[in-house]
């Protein structure tokens, strides 16, 4: 048997409305190390978005490398596989790979090609061994695939959209081509009947997203990938990108592990977890969700996506019963308030109540009666650094032309951003 742990979307270096998540990430990494030791894990797969940005802070990088060193010291035979996600810089992840390989850590930030443009497939093929050192599985460590990686992507964004409508999307065809080649390479390695495992960092058809914290990738949700991307002979597919843990459709062996901590207030009620996957000989694969303890509580008042009148919000605040924790461990709070008209003294009234509570107020969202949201949202609480590039583009377009951005322009903008991210 081979026991592997599947996790993804760590987003080390993340800030929530300006507040660092370093403590929460460190406590997660410490917990994960203990959990793998107690369960005697044979392998760890991190399926992309290790860092929150392509240019992570030195603190975020130290967290990753400190964890890897501790993991190999505690579990010397542990096979560790890290693949790049859409938030990661492929070159930054790949740079220390010679040193990490010496430690028994495989890092695949992006696809590598030779001077003739041929992909180095051997770099993506990772043997996974059990406690006795026997190879029980081969992992195809596929990183996040950008448009430039795909063999059939030569069309413009407009032509790609037209191809989607005709069910001949070159992006999906390119993805299928690369995964088919990786699968063929894996089959050649598994000459003694070892099980086959794949990774992926992508958006699958019908996946449930967390809108506030996940970038739309591969041109947006019109490029959601079909489950047919993965051959039937694959024992397990370890996916990253979606922050809500879920299986893909009815496929029990194709799963997103989800993020280890909530990355937005929309994720407050998610059951964050890692997946323990026991791969046995034959066709048996058992998946167990291991719940991650939450070290810092996220509170949203009211506890839904709805808004409440100010008096109700204040009443709920005054009825909160909270432990008096150190500042860095106090709950993070979002208030969602419905107003009939602008309230100049709103923040003062809220802060008078908050001053008596061991919480950290991160956001006040406001909406006026009869509307879902307020233009004042941006003025009061949203900061530019908290917005995705597509959000800024869409708001500028709507402000200038007073209408929604056409789909083809959204796709073109996503293509531009992706090309810039690929050069970081």
C-alpha cells in the first residue's frame, strides 16, 4: 500500500484585507507535519498555488523551505511533489529544484523544453515509494498549463471563443494532447503494474468556485475542462485551484483538496481539509478527508451573504461571546450592513462597539435598500491591492461605457494578464 497526502492552494504570503496570514499558515504546516508523521505518510503532493503571488516575500519562501527541511528530517523516506499553480512563478519555483531534488523533493514549476521545443517529460515522472522503498506508484507531475505551453494554441482569443461555440476549442484540445502524452510516458514507467497518479491545477467542468479568492484561469470559466481529460487507468488525480474541497462530478478518484485556510470571507463555512489517499494494488483507492483545525476564526455578521440593518448588526456584535486571545489570534470580522441612505458616522458607531471586543475588524460592506451592492463599497473598504486585474478592468470599462464588458474582451484581457504572469 502507498499512503499519500494531497493538498493544494496554500497561498503562502496571503493577506486578507491587509492582514497577514503567516500565523495561520505556520500552524497549518506544523499540524500537517504532525499528521503525516502520525499516519506514516509515504508521499505528499501539493497541487499548485504554493505561493499567493509570483513574487512571494522572503517570509513566505522561508515558510516553504523550512517546512520541506523539517518534513524530510522527520520522515526521511517521504516523497514530496510540488507543482506550480497559476499564482506561482514557474521559474521561481524551478530555480532551487537541483538543491531540493537532492533532498528528495520534486518541484515542477512549469514545463521545460529543449532547444528544439521538445518537452522534458522525464522531469515530470516521479516514482512514489512505500516505507520499504518499493515503487508502488508513478506520479505524472503536471503543473499549471499556460496558453504558451499548449501545442495547438495559435488562435487569437476571439477565434478561441468561436471555437468553443463550435465545440472545437483548441485550448481543451491542447490540454488533452499534453495529458495524453504524459499518460503514455507514465505507462512506460509502470512496467511492473505500479499504480498511476496525475496532478493538475485547473478548473474542471461543474466545479464549485469561491468567487472572491480564485482567479479565473485559462481565459475564464468558458474553458472549464472535461473529466475526459484524465484516462480511466489513472488511480487518483490530485487537483488544485478550487478552494472548496470536492470531487469532480461522480468521480471519486478525481478530487480537489481545497485550500488549507479560508482565503476570503466567502470561505468562512468551508470544511478545510487535506486528503489522505491509500493506494492499494489492484483497483482499490480509499480517500479520507482529514479536517484541518482552524487557528484563527473568521466571523461574518450576518452569517450569510445577506445584509442586515445597522441596529441588528450592532445587536449581534454586542451578543458575541469570545475568548480574550492575543491580538494575532483574534477572530477576523466582516460586517454587511444595509442602509437607507449614507451614514457619515457609520464607522464611528461600529468602532465604539468593536473597541470592547477581542476581534479584528477587516471589512465593512454596505448596500442600500433596493440594491444588491453600493458604489460606496469601493470607497469605504475595498483596496486596489485586494482586487484582481480583471476586476479593475471590468470596473473601468463599465464606468466609461456604462455597460458590461463583452466576453471576447474579457478573454483578451485574461490572455494579456496570463502572458505577463508567464514572464515574471
